[in-house]
């Protein structure tokens, strides 16, 4: 019987301890403020003419000025970038960066015939206060006759 009484008292004490808040456990409940945050989605449209080639890094990049990416958002926010396919259609979908796609193109052999060339296209991004840059790298760095297509990216800022 004593054992059930002790177990019951321990359970009541445990419930009382869990209902306390704060480090002093004075059981004076303060109102809980709702979690507040802001979210903004920014479309970044890269036309084929917007891509620049960086010979030092051996890749294409596209620079976007993003004034909404302030120092406070950079320090305390969450930033993500997705590529959007089929934009503006019912079949639109997004893929989070970084993204690697496996592609093929027929290359001229010089004798009137062609051979398939298989490669990977890798998209990634970097950001800082006031800007974001999208990078496009091709496997084996084979850029002969290549330039990135027009692409739409969606940047989400949560702060």
C-alpha cells in the first residue's frame, strides 16, 4: 500500500514540476507570444543573355541584385533557391538547388556522323547581403558550343 502511495505522490510532484515555466520555476505563467516570422518569395529570371562565363572558375554564373536580402535577413533568416520548370502552366514544379541533371547532346564527328555526348549540368547558388548568384557547371568542363538556357528560379526568404 505504501508503495502505491509513494508512486502516486511522485506522479503528482512530476506533474507539478512540468507545469512550471522559466528557470526559477515560480509557477507564475507568463503569456506566450506567438511565433512571428515573415516570408517572401522572389522570382529570379535568367535569360540566356544574362549568363556570364567565369574563366577562373570555369563555369557560368548569373548575378541578381536582391535588396530584400538585408544584413538582418542574412544573419537571422533562412534562404533557399529552387529552379522552376514549366512556369506559368498547370504542370509547373520546382527542384531545390543544388540540382544535377544528366543530359546528352549529339556531337559532330567531323565526317558527317554524330555521336552522343553524355554530361551532367550542375546548378548551385551563393548569396550575400543584397545579392544572389546562380552557378551552372558542366561535367568535364566541356563548354564548346554550350551556354545555359533561360531559367526561372524562386528564392524564398524566411525571417
